[in-house]
């Protein structure tokens, strides 16, 4: 089947951005974390909002319903009533001695005031206790390095040890290139932890948020007992551009979106942001939580 | 030094052409051969040399390993869900006196076969065929041998529609819980998640000139430096050789290769690993299941370098 050539297939990404790994989202998905500034433009319909107003709508565009990307802190504030963070105080060691990696990390740390691209802790969601890990697409594109892998693994192990359900909000551009093979091995490490947790009877809910791609999709994002996604979320293994180069075709609109994955049978439910808390607490209740 | 070697190799080629034309330059040829040999000892191959070797069309592929290593191999097809992926050969056969389940990512020999095998790039049904045969191996208490040789999982429209990410994720889950020993040998290219999906194993071995990486050097260069022609440079900083991975503790054994590694020299390599495969599998099979799983867990648990700051809670 032939698709009309679309101009956005060739749009260049801004130079200042950390490039995606194995994936390059089209502009529609390139929603930004809600900025500090006064105004924000919806990447889908172009509507301009006061940032303050956008915060009251949980980062959802009131004109077109686009779910803009959220920072991990903001996400946690929306979802939880109580959150007790695990302060891991961990740092990367630049395992490959990759030139410039420490500097890059330091600048992301300073900008975000976070140690890394995932925040973990014990949460209460409408009186339901669980272990919660929230990835941040804004921290080096949500790429998975040793610290992200270690923090998630520790969270899974904690869930197993304390017999608590586990929720992971996934958001990732893929691998942390600067850590090479160490990044790849995090997929194995986390998968082993999740399998052990699962065998012990633990409940794991995977929540896919924009974008969930690459190695995260090929591991814990798809290993949930239940997999829910926010509307419009980009979910895929390979990036759009890589696929288009491989098959020499322009991909259809909506390809690799949450709705597409629901249709193909890879997602349990699509849950709008304003129903996420209720949905998660409902699932937790149905799996032995406080009713 | 690299330049000097390249110059010598070029000169050697020219001289050999002259020799073939009937002009006697054998003395000059011998002189350069000796010089080259000395240089090779002093300066081992760099990562890019190994990338080239790992991808060499003459390099033995999985089906040739199986033919040489396995007696009475019986191939079993299909994932029982969608189809049969020609990029994955699966089946059962004898290695020594032990029946193994063997899974090989197959690049194929010759253009026609290589196209049919999709150059060793699996679709989701390839991973699902592997999963099915792994679970079967577990049921019948057979050890598993995986041969990894893939540029990566296939990046196609159908592959995404049928859940490439989910397929790999499930392979990781299944391997995490397998109650029989699994040995993986990376025989050529170990490309990304497509390789990892057959490598959550009790032992991972690599052939001397194989590579194992997060992404191809070309892809890496194009993403980080926006220039895929810098692949050679990328291959050095990525640390993808068997020797690198052994030094990281991610690979348990590096298998020596002959100077010219091809179907002709493969049997000598097979003879050097046959016993090792059987004995390694037997050693893991002797462990109680719980100990086997714990060992595998701890092996991968240790991977990833982080430093903890003062005052960790
Ligand atoms: Zn909008």
C-alpha cells in the first residue's frame, strides 16, 4: 500500500536536543515537559497556553486533548497522595570512559536537579500502598544507563521483599549510548528481577507514557501483568525513521501510537491522564489492596 | 603503525599480481610477508578489524556450526502463532552424548540464502519460535545452546505490528526463569536487543573476532555524531569486542579462532569447544534448580557500574 509522502518525515530535530536512540519521533510526539516559562505551545494543535493553566489541566491540551510530556516530579504529584522517595545517591561511573559523558550528565543534573532519569519510592495511591518508579523523558531523553537500571532493579526487589505491588511509569528514548553494552545489560537485569517478583506472586502494572521506545519497550515496558497507556503515546521498538529506511515506505499516521497498540493487542487499556489515579487504585484494589 | 600495515598489504597485493603475471618478485613478497607478520604480533587487531571479521561473508554461520557440532540434528519449525521465521533455526540434536535444544540465528550463505534468512534479522515470530523451543527444552530437561549472529532485530512495519518489543521482552522473561542450563555463543554479530533475547544465559561465550553491542557502529555514529561514516571511530569507543566484554565480566569465555576462519577451518574450532559445551551444561545441570536460577540472577545483577555517594539510605 502506498502512502502519500509527508513532509514531516524529513524534519530535522533541534540541534540542542539529545537525539533519540533507535527512534525519532515525529513532531506530534515531541511534546515537551511543562516549562518554567509563562507560555507553552501545544505541539499537536499549536494552541498557546499560560503554563499555569496547563498545570491545572494536568498537562493536557484543552483544545485537542494532546497529553503533553510530564516531568517525573509532576507525575508523582498527580498520581500519589503520599510519596516516600528512595534516596539512592548513586552516580554513573562512565564505564566506557566515554569522552564528555560526565560533563553531559552534570549539565543534565544541574538543569533538572535530579540525580538521574528515574525516581523511585513507596507511594500511596488512594490509600493503596505500592512501589512506584517514574521515568523522566526529559533527562537525557529518558535513556537507560546503569543508574536507571540499578534504581529500577532495586525498586522491583523492594516490591518483592515487602510484598507490595509495583507500578512503573515508562518513558524512554532507548539506550544510554554512552554506556554501550552496560546499557543493554540493564534490560536483562531488570527482566530477571521482574520475573522473580512475578514468580513470587507480585502484581506489576506497566504504564506507558510518551515516548516508550527501544530497549525499554523490549523489556520491562512489555512485561507488566497489566499494561496501560496514555492516549497518543508513542510506543515502539524501532524508530519511525529506521523503519521507513528499511521498508522504503512512509508509515501510516497513527503507527506506533497507543491506540494502534491497543488494536493490535499489546496494551490492556488506554487511560486518560485525569483517570489514571482512579484506574491504578482500582486495579490495586482488585488485586488484594484495601477495598 | 596501522598505516604501515595497510601499505604493506597494498604492496603485497600488487606484487602478487605481478607474480601471477609471470614476473618473479617472490623475494620482495617474502620480505613484506615477514614484515607484516612481525607487525601483526606487535599490534593486535583493533575493534574495526574485528567488526569486519565478524561480518565477513566467509565466516561460518549458525547452520554450519550446527552441522559440524551436532549429530542427528532435527529441525523444528514455527512459532505456532503466526509463522516460521527462516532467520532462526531451532531443533534438537546430540552434542557428545547429551541431547541439546539448539537455537541459531542464521545469516545464510550466498546471496539468495541470505535474503531468505533476512540476513539474520529476526521477526517477532523468530523470538516466539525460540521461546516455544526453550520451554520445550525445559519440559524435557534438556540443556539449551544458543548461537547468536544478528545485526539486530528486524525493523519492519510487520515486525512492529506483531510486537517486536513485546517478543524480545518475553524472551528475556522466559530466559530469566528457565530451569535448564543455557549456553550462548556469539559467533559473529551480537546486535542489540535482538542478540540479548538469546543471551540471558548461564554462560555467554564469544568467538575471538565476534562483536556484541548496543547498536551497530554505523547506527551509533549516526545518532551520536550525525555521521554514519564515522563507524570506524565509533567501533573503538563503543567497546564491543570479545576482549572488551570479557574484561567487563559480561562474557565467560573467548574462543580462539584460526587465522583464516571459514567453513574449511571450522571443524578444528568445533573440536576445541565440543567437550567444553557438554561439560559446562552438565555442571549447571547438576545444580538444584533454585541454585541455577540464583546464579543466573546474580550474574546479571552485577552488571552495571554505579558508584554510591556517602550517606546512602
Ligand atoms: Zn493541542
